[in-house]
C-alpha cells in the first residue's frame, strides 16, 4: 500500500467532481440492464390478448407463455454468480446486453409459438443475470453515504423500463390500431433500441474495485476508486483486502457455511417477500386486470400507463428517503400501505366494482412496492452479503425471487379467475408477516461501509 501524494485543493476538488460524475454515469450505465429487465418484464402485458388469439392459447398456456421468460430468469440468476466472479462484472454485463438484443429481435420475428418461447426464455436469462449483476456492480462502486440512492438508480431504471413498455405498447396500438396482426411484434421489437444503447455504453465503464481487489489487482482497484472520487482510495482498498482476508477459512469463500448463515437468511427473507407482495402479478397482468374490471383494450392500456407513472413517482420518493430514514423503516411503512391496497383490491374483486376504485387499488399496490420493497431489495441484498460471497449469495437470493415470480405469474390468471378476492387477501396476509419479521430481525444498514456491515453482522 502506498500513500497518495498531496494535491492542490482546487485539483482535488476538480478530481472529486469529475469522479462523482463518472460514478453517476457508471451507475446509470449498469442500471440500463435493469431498464431492460423492467421493459422485458412489462412488455408482455400488452401482448397477452394477441398471443392468446394468434397461438390459440387457453389460460394455462397463456400463463406458461408469460412465465417462459421467468423460467429463463431462474437460470440466468442461478448461473451468473460464477461468471461474474471469474470474468468480472463488466464483461458479464456486456454478455447480458447481447442476450437482450437477440431476444428482442427474435421475439419480434418469431415464426411460431415455440420460437417465441425460446427467445422469451433467452431474454429471461438476461433479465435474471441483470437482476444480480447490475445492482451488485453499483453497490461495489458506491461510497457508503450515497450507496442507497445510487443502487436505487437500478430500481428506478426497472420502473422506467416498465413505464416505457406500457407507453410503447399504448403507442403501438394507437398508431397501428387494435386489430393490426403485427402489433404484438412491434411491442417486442422496440426493446432492440435500448439493448443496443446498453451494449455500447457498458464497454466504457470501469470494472468493480471490489472484484479487482478479490483478484489481487490492488493498484487497479485504487485507481478505479480514485476515478470514482472516493475520499481515501488507498485506505478503502486496504479495508476491502482485509475483509476478504478475514474470510479465508478452510471452507474458502464457499457460501454455505455457518458464518454466512445469518446474512444469507436475511437476504432470502427480503427476496421472498419481494414476490409475495404481489407486485409481479399486477405488473404482468395489469391490462388483463383492468379488462376484468370492464375497461376496453385501449382504455386498459392507458390505465396501465397511469399505473406506470405511479410506479415511477413513488420510486423517486423511495430514492429520496432511503439514505435518510433507512431501509428498514421503508419496509415497515410499506407493509402497512400494502395491506390497505391489497384489501381494497380484494374488495374490488369481491364486489365486482368498476371505475376509479380499481385504478386506486392497483396504484396502491404498485406505489407501495415502488417506495418500499422496490427501492430496498437490491440495496439490502448486496449490502448485507459479505464481499467474499456477494456474487454467490446474490445468486441464491435472486434465484429464489425468480422461482417465486415464475410460480406466481403462471398461476395468477388461474387463481384470480377463480377468486381474485382471495388472491389479493393472501398478498395482504403476507405483508402482515413481512412487517413482523422485518421489525424483529432485519438490521438497519444505512450509512455504513460494506466492510463495517460485514463486521457488525459477524458479531
């Protein structure tokens, strides 16, 4: 370790400012993977009616078509940890961008149902991998004081991607008409443009400094931290090295050992409730839910855009609060508003109520997720996991998340068709359970470095 030479105050200030700009731009670029994650997640909602008619799908096959991408996310999330540790975060983000591009073009030109499933599955692999690597990269480059808001850029981009998908679906129907047989192909194909932008941008961002330290490239890590404007790159590099050294046990960096049990259980708890809050049931089937409530196709798509704007606005609220009130407080308050929103949605389905109350219920569910679970999940998963096992631990948590997401998206149209009230009542009950467990077990992580958090959890 060497001591950096003193610099002129104006030079140091300029370096800090440029480093802050590079840090923000790198976070935004990495979060483009999350934007595509959000776009791919929501774009299917505008195509379900066309796919049902074109490929003659019943509720079961439609559910499988929607969840085919989610089966890919399970594989992507489960397998990306090792490549991210072997190759680095940036090369894996590049591969993810290529997968997104191929998937968008393939879905738009699919000759039959099986081809569509194959390309949706490939896109799902990219989504699952991006859900692990994009927030992990941002967590590893960000200073403790603003790590929460920077990782929330990833969630913000998921929300922007969802909103763009809703809006582009609406524009396709508006300009091509509801009966145009090529409409669903355009909906899928639009994603090729942000995929190309992601591929070009990811090639110029620096590698994660914590990955560089793990590969014993200390000088490179210190250089990257300096470029990002960290206050004391040499000291931080040494702290990262020491945290990795403390994890050198006979079991090495193997995830499944006693010392990592507590952080692993905590991140899995957060990941499980991220799906049991019902958000993806609403996101994937927003248009169908509004049609169940009596809206025509164009109105349902427009109402979906309103829900998308709610998601964006409340995500910004979460970003503004996460480094001030903390992660735990957002989860607790979100649990309460979730319960209210799900009970309202259950009442809507039980009484067959139409009109504004349907939009209010969906906005409540989506808004509650946006400022609480949505803002917190990627931050907490990557903060609580120690440096040595962050990639493998995030892989387990995200795989669990996507398994639940696939299961919920597959069975939701079947269960909701039988009893929408019971479905949303179940989600409300899960949020009561989340409140109890978060209150009792989850530590607050705001304002602490990743290495300080690791020491705190060990004791």
